[in-house]
């Protein structure tokens, strides 16, 4: 689990290899990731957009931008959390994701909650 602190937003990440959905013979490795976003600051903030940079072991990069996460733009009161699970598919048994959330606080100020790289690995892929 990774713990990242940015602009009073704490982000915890958990990853899981989904063997039942993966087809290694076809270079298809499916992973789930669960993210918990906690507002540790003194004012509320809403997640408006996401930006991901997804990189596999062959250095193939995919960039994903969009509104919200899993179809929502959650608002976090101070001291509250929002948790969601999503997924990604790699052509290699290991990869990374990094990015940011565009947030807006109660004063109308926009800020980026940065998410440093976190890894995905099929069990046994790394020694």
C-alpha cells in the first residue's frame, strides 16, 4: 500500500492481480486497484478530473484523462474519505500508474492532488 499526502489530500492505493480475467498466453494481465482518498485538511474539496499515466514493462505509455472517477465527482468534507475500485489491463506482467486528481476546494481554488507511481505485478513476476 502506498500513502501519498498532497494539499491536505491523502491517497492510499491497493492493487490486486486478477488471474481469472487474465490471459498470459495472449499478453493480457488484468489488475484491480482500490484507492481511498481522505481529506485531512480544514476545508471541503471536490474531485473534478483524473489524469493517469499508465506504463507497462515494455515502456508502452497510455494516458487517460477524464471527469471524476468511476462516473462520480465525489465531494469530501474535512475528515472524510471516498473509496473506489477500478481496473487496468497491461500487455506485460508488471507495470505502473501515476497521475493526479484535479480538485476544487470550498473557496473555489483548484489544486492537483498528485499520485506518485505505484506498481502492479503478477505474483511471481518479480523475484
